[in-house]
């Protein structure tokens, strides 16, 4: 009897703590930015860096094609490579928060998540002089308390995901996958695309060399899209649906 009660409590806990926020954010898109309103806009976003090898190469590539992007950086890596954060800022990119270390929010108590995000934001602010407003948790996974606690950030997920963190995908299929998904999002769904990519592969489940192939694929994508009338925007420049703009406006700068 006790065993059955414990089982029910665990199921209810998982449903409320993990599945409900997943449905709210990933499926219903409530409280998060996940797409744009203008089908000529593409927002490239890069998670898990900065990385001393791949991030400089990525910044060179973005500069070559005149692309402004958004970086969701880990606090510990920002602290280790502040010059790369300064370069991102200098070259006109937007910097957002991706936790201090690459840990899943649902495996940490909500108050630890809050401290982790604040610690990251403090590191970014100490380097750039600006407090970040955009937040994407590792794997895009929120717990229910995160949605209530972290009111000051604009939660961001994505509309184009291509498994670029796997070396096999990045090396052989990434360019075609990205082109297909961009065409589907921009031309068929008539939406602006938020593209998830990674400039560091030193996280759980990723291949450390994957960014090398992501860079090769991205260069081909940018080269092929060159003649199209696409605007590459940072997340704060993206045209959003009114429901999503509401979330941006709510992200006010309050001391934690
Ligand atoms: Zn990540």
C-alpha cells in the first residue's frame, strides 16, 4: 500500500515538475520565444561556449558574412575566456545565459538553478557591463518552478534543431538538414527561424569535434543563402508575434 502511494507521488511529481513545463514551453510555446513572425528573418543561436578553439573561428565566419547572432554562454566558460565574450560584444552579437555549468535544471533544486543563472549573469555583466536578458537552460528543459522563479529573463528555445552536437550529423548531413529545415520554416510555415547550434562540444551527450564540422556546414549554408533576401538578426532584433513580444517586455531588469 505504501509502495503504491510512493509510486503515485513520484508519477504526479514527474508530471507536474517535468512534463507540465515541457508541454507549456515546448508544445504550447507559452512564456518562451521559439519562432519569429517575419519569414525573412533568421536568428542563429550558439550554445555551450565560449570555446577557445571554435568560438574565434565562428566569430570570423559570422563577420565574413555580416551575420549578427546570439550566444547562450556557460558562466564558467565566460569566466575562463572573457576576451571571447568581449569580442562577441565588440562585433555586435547578443549574449544570453545558459547556466553556470552544463547541468539539467530538473536535476537541481529550483533555488540552485536560480543561483546558477544569477552567477552566470553576474559573470557576463562583469565582462560586458550589461546584464543579460535572454535565458536558455541546457537542453531547453525547464522545471515548473523555473517558470515562476526566473521572471526577469526572456526564456528562449528554438524552431530549427539539427543535431549538430553529434559529430556524425555535423560531418555528413548538417548542411542539408539546415537548408531543408530553413526552407520549411521560412517558405512553408512562413515563420522567422531561431536556429540552435553549438560552438562547443565538451558537454554530456555531445562530440568534442562536432563544432569543427558545424562550422564547415554553416559556411556552406551562409554561402548558399547569400543571394536570398534574408536578414540575420539577434534575438532582440527579431520580429515577434504579439504574444511573444509580451514576454520580452516583461523581462525587466530587477535586482535578484
Ligand atoms: Zn547546452
